[in-house]
């Protein structure tokens, strides 16, 4: 299984090469939060690459998956928030 984060999705979309994922031997998934970031937010902000990613999802090139919240994920999220807040101070 290939799990795609925002950056590779956006770059593949910008160069119009999302179809390349069809050549991969395993399934391609996008976590829900990444979908929200690159497609939903991207469409609201008018990014054409967001529309390309949405079309690739509609063409069944990617599956959207839910990510279970674990203790490790929760700690990482808190750590990220602390770092962001420290940088803003």
C-alpha cells in the first residue's frame, strides 16, 4: 500500500502526472486529513491542482482512508502545536 501525503500529491498534480500512480503495484491511499488539506481547502482557495487531485480520486486512482487516533498520534499533534506556538511567540 502506498500512502500519499500532501506534498507528493500536490507536486504530481502541478505537473499533471497523477496518472503515474496507476503503474504502482499496490493500492494508493490518501488519509482523510490530507484529503481535507489538499482537495477541500485547495478548492476553496482556487488551486487548479486541487481539482486534478479530486478528479483522480473520482477516477478511483486513490482511496480515502480514515486514520485511527492513537496515543502516539495524539502526542505528535500536541508536540506540533507546541512548536508552532513557540515559533509564533
